[in-house]
C-alpha cells in the first residue's frame, strides 16, 4: 500500500511525483474563508463559517432546524435544476470521481446540540447519480459505519473507502438502481463518472427516526483522496460574517478505519 504523502489544503493539490501512481488529497478546512462544496444540512437556516471552534480553526455550522435525519450534503447544479439552486455548486465533491480516481472521503463532524437520538443511528455516506432531467435517480450508493448508541461528543472523524476505479462493488457498499434493484459490478465505475449529490448524515438507510427538537451541527476538514488527476479549482463563496463562539480546545484524532456495514432490511426513502 502506498503511504499518504501529503495533506493538501483548500487552494493546493500536490501530487507525489516520485511515485509511479501519484496520490493527492483535497481538504476544505474553512480557515481561509473558502466554501468549496456549499455543504449544508438545512435550506431554512443560515450557514455560518465560525472563525474558531473547529478541529482546529474555522468550521461551518448550521443550527436551529428540525429533522429526523440530520445530514450534510454537497449538491451539483445537475440535481433538480431550478430548485434551491443557490445551494448548489459544481466542485470536487461531486462530478467525475472515476476519472479523478477517488479512493476515499473523510470528514470531521460535531453534534453541538442533539435533537432526538436513537440507538440505531450511525454515520452514512450516500452518493446519488440523477438522470438527464435531474429529477429521477439513476444510481444510489451508501456506506454505513458502525452504530452510535449515544450521541458522539465533540469533534469526531469519519472515513469511508470509495475506490472509484474498482472493477467490482467495494466491500461494505450497498449499490442500487433508482428503483431499488441491485447495481452490478460493471456499473460501479460508470456510476461514479457523474456524482450529483454527496451526503453524510447520522442515520442508517431503511430506518425511521423521530423528528423532535432542533439540531446544531458542525462540519470541518472535508477530505477527498484521489489518484493524480485534474486540479480542483475552489470557488470563494460569500457567506455570513463569522461569529466566534467559545468552545473547548479541539483535539486532533486519527481517522478510524471503517468496517463493512450490514445490509439493512429496507431501502432509503
């Protein structure tokens, strides 16, 4: 296995030129005011880049919304065009992951205020490809990490293998067509040639949760690892003026190794 050579920050992607197969990483840290993926978990409350309290430094926060499935998403302009378009952008977090050679994605999440927890919550990465209209799902892929019986405290890092160039569906992934029928090994890489929505949330597909109370969530260090490919061009997006909030000093954590997920008894609604 090739070692990780570097850790790139918002305006820099560096390839390991000394290796036959170069690898690189892109990480949105929010420390320089960029807002590359327009990540959001609610359309009804402000998105605020806080100047401090992240893991470490600046981070993106949304709070004061109710939902049964608290989920951060980055949405391409191809997803339901004409609907909530200000929340959409074409970035490295969507698009052609096969050509880019995406190998994994990781993120730091903080549940600052819990609405209603349930013992069967977990962290799930979901990828969608829409049809040409943008309103029907071609493919749906999910990877779910181990259960979280209790709400996680403070900043936690969650990591997901992707392997966009795999000749088979990678272990741990549940991959289906939009109608819920299973996808095939041959469809895996073609599916990832166009990702239209990338989301990471506190839920397991096929499970129902209560929607009581309000959430406050934070996201930081959204990292995508890939084989050498096109250099992503971050877009500086105006956002609300950061309002620093006193928070405990963050502690850096090693990225955990995800385990294969169990296949739930139902499909996402």
